[in-house]
C-alpha cells in the first residue's frame, strides 16, 4: 500500500497530543513547521489534497474567507472539506464534577461565557462564497466521558485550560474543587460526562460548474450521514 501523506497544522498548545496518525496503517503525518505562516500553508502540500479537516479551528484564523478560498484551490476536483464548530452550551454531569461543590460546572461554563467562550460560528455562506458546492450543515451532540481513557484525557485538558483562563474569576473554594476534579480525571477515578452541541459542514470542490454550483445544501439535525461524492 502506498503511504498516504497527512499534513497537520496544529495549534501549539495542544502539542500534537490529540493527533495520533502513526498507528493508522498507510498514513504518514507531516506537521507544518512551527514558524510556518498560516497564509502560505498550501505550499507544504506535495500535490492536490483529497480531503481537508478543520476541527474547531476556523474561528482562530484572522482571515477565514482567505483560508477557505485557499482550501478550495488546494483540493482536487471532488475533494471534500469538513469543518466543525461548537454550536451550544457545554453541560457537565454531575454538575459538581464529582467534587461535592454544588454548581461548580455551571459556574465554570458561565465564567467562560463571560470571556466569550466557547466561540461559535456559522460557515455555511462563507463556504458557498469560496466556491464549494454543495455545502451541507449537520447538527450533532458531542460527548466526552471520563469512563474511558480518551474521554478522561480530553476532559482533564479542557478543565486545565479553563482553570488557567478563570484563575481570577472563580472563588478559592471553586478553584480547589476544580483542581480536585482534574486530579481525579488524571487518576482515572472520575465519572464526569461533558456534552455540547456541534455543527459540522461537509463542502465539496465541485467537479462540474453550472447554475447550481453555489447552492447551499439543507441544514438541520442530520446525523450519521456520509458524503461519498458530489
């Protein structure tokens, strides 16, 4: 089997910790250099890309329209871009994060909201304006459970980032309880479950142009659908 090159442009604070492709047969991940410009990222691609994936990341770039246009031009005809963003409020169960500190999870969510987190965005129109057709938006529920290793790791990372952002917003007692929740996640003794809503966009580089090239696909709560081709 010919190795499949995968180019990853990862935000530095994740340190690539959530990108694990080495164990996938036939995939050879290539990270862009740390000093590589977001504006010339297509230059690292060896040829036209088959797929592009932007997970909770488009809202971070300074010029999303340019990035979407670059992605459109980089994809082969019939290539697919998948993008995801947070679409709703995060909820924790139990609300006390297993610490006995009543309402802790709700206060974390509320304090983050006061700082503009999570960032939400709708890329349906922007994707169509970049030339993609069809563009389909799907709604789903994202769940992370501490009952499995990946879920515990994800939750520990998210709560650690939240603690850093909210060190001046939460009370000393809340911060102590949050530390305990993170410790339990790292130790594998937590049973916290986090849920939040997600929007996912599936956008195609059209093979043929025509009067319907910029039509926008129906949006809604479609789940479990896979786009095979245009």
